[in-house]
């Protein structure tokens, strides 16, 4: 039985979470409070904290698609040789 598709699907969620975490850390590294004592923050390039979280989620999805595509290409090349 071929377990590769099962492993491919099961690894997608942890890989997506890792991508999101990395993107959030990169975008959120310079988040700062706009007002002293307030809870309004501004992050990379003027994004709010909510916008930064949503943007990092979109970046994580794009990275996941690229990574899965690369996995398929490498698998086809190694399997074809």
C-alpha cells in the first residue's frame, strides 16, 4: 500500500501552522503600542495586529502551496529516475 498521499495530507496541517507562526513572527517583530496604556497596536508597515494576523495566514497558505508543489516535483523526479 502506498502511504505517501496519506502522509502528504497529514503533514499539511502542521506545515501550515509552522508557516503561519514563522510569518507572524517576521511580520510582528516590530509591533508597538500606538498610545501609552492603550491596546491599539501597529505592526509592520502600518498594519494593525488583526491585519498582521490575517496577512500572515495568507502568506502561510501561499507558502504551503509552494512547499507541496516542490514536494510533488522532487518526488516525481526521484521516482522517475
